[in-house]
């Protein structure tokens, strides 16, 4: 057999393959889109030809590409062009940031912002539309809360969307009202949809630009595969799968995309989508739906009432029987299913639905998943392994919510079982990490940092130190854990011969640096499908 000549050879003293818990010295040989050989630099030298690109690193960490198990591509792309309000520590600060952004971007018909959280403001008081009206009287504005389950809008946005005192609440959502019964500018859950439809009315060309920006951003962060999860019916026109396909056909898709359209009882539609999108780079992987909302807005569904609102335990997005029927039907057709489930009531309902599907359709390797898994009842922890369900988590989320506000909502007893990452792992659950971008920034290393430190929103205190996991475990959850969650562990998630060449090189070896330096570590090189898609190195050797 003739000797293969490599297109790319990448070497370092620190290669984390994901097969062990420590990096080792290695050289990786890539031909076409696969890893064809691995070994010492000396052993791999004979794969080099005159056109082989050779990258030589010293102690920079080479690892499998980051595989973000939960995000929203186009909503995130909009956020890259919006104002980020996370740093605001008062309503006044937030308004000043919005005003400056609006003035700097006069061409945007709508002013769109993200990640404000009144829990961090000096008064901890929710804002209203009149505050926005003072700085934006004539230009519509929508500012998404940090958890993207409610939004703050101005009067102009309400007018354009025909929301007034007589508008009825949607089936799952609330139009906030002031004491006179007028909309106060806060819209919860599906009540946001009427405004989103107008704010996100982009042309095809604008959407292409947004998507290009997303791909560039993902490559710069070493993100080589993503899962684009259904977010809301109002985003249907924004989430244009056809544009993703255009990019793939032109060879411009620089991250693998796994699509998860809505689980809503319409199996004919999603079976058509599954048949249409089924490549290595762009595929429908299953279906996604919401069971509840979030804790801070008290829309998360709990088994017992909220500690600070004893007459409510939240509610489900759809009747539990509807949810279970949808799961049984979709599971029968071989779909993997993922549920947003934050409260212990929602998590239990998701697991119950998966169990019911197993009973109705027989046991199979379904790899369903529960998304977020924030407040879990201890009785449900073992069920993840028993039912083969992935725990899809975003470790930085526990540091995004102000800890005192979060604890006030659920009380100290349930607070013991919040973001139980290590407990779930030890109970045998498959862990898969992501960001929920644009709820959080796309940088995977921020999630890794939170998983290994558990430092809370104060920046000083460790929230449940027993829930910390090791660096190797966190990296595996962000690589092989995600690959396994979507039946791709045989081709993605570790560095080994025969696997697809999705690789990232970091500027430093994470195993050798202080934990607090993890989030600021930069990416040097990103390889997707054997092609360099981001290169910040001076490590290319002219051959």
C-alpha cells in the first residue's frame, strides 16, 4: 500500500485526546477530513510531502474541537449585533448603555439588547416601558432578560405589535400590566412573540450576513460543532435552514450544525426535514420543546410552590398529557427528543414522558435529553442513567443568576439540589455541555471554568463545592459527551485514528495554569473537517 501524504500535521507536547485524563506528547496526521495517524513527531515525519502544512506547537494544548450541545444560532447572531447589558448594575447604567448603542447604530430600525438582570441592579426593581421611552421615544426597542424568557420593551414596540390593555395573554405567557391595567413594558414567555416577529423581520441578505458573523465567531472560539435548538415559533422566519444549506453547498460551512426543530405533534413536517438535512455537516438530529420557563420569573415548573410566592408553582407550556403523547409518537418514529426543563416538576415530567415512551414503544437506544436541569429532586437523579437520558447543562448559568434572588425563589431546601453536575455524573448520566448562546456568551472556556470551580455570581463564593468536576471531566462533557448525545461518538469527540478531524489548539495548556486564567485563554488554531478555519498562530512551518 502506498504511503499516504498528509495535508496537515499538528504536533505538541500537550495533546488531550479525551481517551485519558491528562495531555501527552503527540503528532496528529490529517488527510482529507480524517485523522489518519497519530504518534511521536519522529514516527509521523514520513507522512510529510512538499505540500503538507506542518504546525509545531510547544506546550499549547491540542484537543478535540468544542461541541456546543445547546445554542440558538440566528438569535445568537442577532445578539452579536446587539447591546449586551450584563455588566449593568442599575437601571440607569443599563439605559445609558442602550442610549449609546442606539446612537452608534442609527441604521438599525429596532434597538435590540440582551442579558439585563434586575437581580444585579442596586434596587433589584424590574424596569418599565416609560424608562425606555425617555431615551427612545420614537424607535422601537426590545431588551431580552438574561434568561431570554422575558423582555423589556418600550411603548413604540408595543404599538407596532398591537399590544394594549385589551390584548389577552397567550396560552403560556403574561403581558405585564401596571396598576391602571396598561401594559408596563414587560412581556413574559410567549407574550414576547408578537414583538419578536417585527423586531426580527430581516431580509435574506441580512440573514446571510448574520450567519457569516456567527461562523467567524464560532471558529475563533474553537467551536467545531453546534446544536441549534428550537426556541420559539416567532423565530421561525429567522431560523432559515435553507441559508445553512446554501453555505454548505458552497463549502462555506465552518462548523457542523445539528438541527432540532419543534416537537409539536406535526411529525410529517419534521420527517420531511429529517430526510432533507442528513449530511455530516448539516443534519436534523431530533426534536426539541419547552416544558417550563425559568426560576427568576417564577415560570419554572416546581413540584411544590415557590418559597416567595406560595400560591404558585409555575406551570407547564402544554398539558402534561399532550407532552407525553407527543413524546410517545415521536419516539416511535425514531426521533431523539430534548426538553427544556428547569424546575424539579418539569424535569420529572420530561423523565416520565421518556419512561412512558419506553413502555409504549419498547426499550431502544434513544438518547433523549433534558436541557438545563437546574433544580432537580434527588429522587430523579438515578433516572438519567436508567433511561439513558443525557443531562445537557450550561455550568455558567448558575453564575448568571444573582444567587440570593435565585435562592429566595426556591428556598434553602431545594437550593441544595441546584445544578447537580457532579452528582449526576457520579450517578452515571451522560453529561453534555453547551452555552445556550445568546443566553450566555459562546466561549466554551467560561463554562469549563464554572464546572471546575463552582464560583458563584459574587465571584468569591463556591456554590456547592461537592458539585465541582475535574478539568478532564469538563472537557469530555464539552466534546465526547456532546458527540455521544447525538450518536456521533464513533466519529467525533476524541482525537484518534479514523475520526473526523475537528481539532482546536489553545494558546496555553489548561492543565498547567491557575483555574482563574481558564476563561481568558485564547484559541490559536481551529480545524473543522480537516480544514483550517481559524489561524492565529506563528507555528506553521514552511515545508
